[in-house]
C-alpha cells in the first residue's frame, strides 16, 4: 500500500526525504524528522488542516501526548489547548486502511475519560467524524464540521 496516498484533506507541500528507504518528513509541531507511516501521514495532514483551514494556533497543538488509562501508558494523537491551557479538542488518527467504527470511537472515548475534552474528532484521512461531548448527560452529539478555533 502506498503510504503517501491522497487523503480527503487538503494537500500540503511537505518536504519529504528518503533516508535509507524510509520516507521522512519534518514535523513542525514536534520540531523533528518523523518516519512517515500511514497513520502519521493522516496525523500530519490533519494538523495542517487544523492550522491552515480551522485557524488552530500551532503553538497550542500537542502530538502524541502520553497519558495513563487504567494504569497503562497510552498516547493521544492530537490534543489542542486554548490560550488558558485548557484542552479543547482531542483527535484520534487512524491509517486510511482502518475503518472508523464503534471500536475506534470506544478507544477515543476511553482516552477522553482522562482528557475530559468537549470536542472530539476521529479521522482515517478519508472519513472524518466530529462530536461534542455532553459530560452531564454522558452522551455525545455528532456535528457536521469541526468548528474554527475562534468559535470554540
């Protein structure tokens, strides 16, 4: 499977290099070179979408942040903060070959038990789902589009 397959996200002019047969790109958030895997390809595109289309400040985006869930170390793909340092968006990225299903939502919901973020997104680069979390009623509501940073 081609790692660099086109996604249902705007294309970006990543600087990609081949290092000993591995495709590498510079991650502007983590400020280091990253090996491109199918999931990383989705994550990098989604970050650019957040920054360029939805105006989320890159300084408030954290990638692959660690957290503990039931005593086990886990990683959240993308967490976005507001200027007060509060988490406002949790994004789970999957490889394009991974369907977005109930299992995927269950995973991000478990992660959100730690983060307690009101806005969640799940994407495999081809399909994107967004929802608002209602902690008081222990439910969620799907929304058509991810809100612009200025509107959250």
